[in-house]
C-alpha cells in the first residue's frame, strides 16, 4: 500500500509540468546544436554568422537553465503545499 501512496504522490507533484520540462529541455538541446554549428561555422570565414550563432546558443542555454531552475522550484513548492 505504501508504494501506491508514493506513486500517487509523484503523480500529484508532476501533474501538468510536462510541457514546461519539454520546453526547457528543447532550449538546452537547441543551445548545444547551435554551439556545435557555430564552432563548425568558425572554420569558415563568416565571422558575423559565427557570432550570431554563438549569441543565439548562449541565450538558448541561459533560458533553458532558467527554465530548469524555475520548474524545480515550482515542483518543490507544489510538493510541499498541495501534495501532502
């Protein structure tokens, strides 16, 4: 019976946060792809394109990390208040 209670507690905690996790993960993956693309582009002579790509990669990484932190805090607050 305790395992069923544990499963229902996790269901309560994680209910409705799937798309937020997906967006944050997508931003982190996008930053990795853009960083790889920018490093390959750096071998060419297109300095402006390389800087633009690395700039977008940096902002995607920052927004992804902010999203992960916000989701973590929101999940912990929800676990402490709603899912008792």
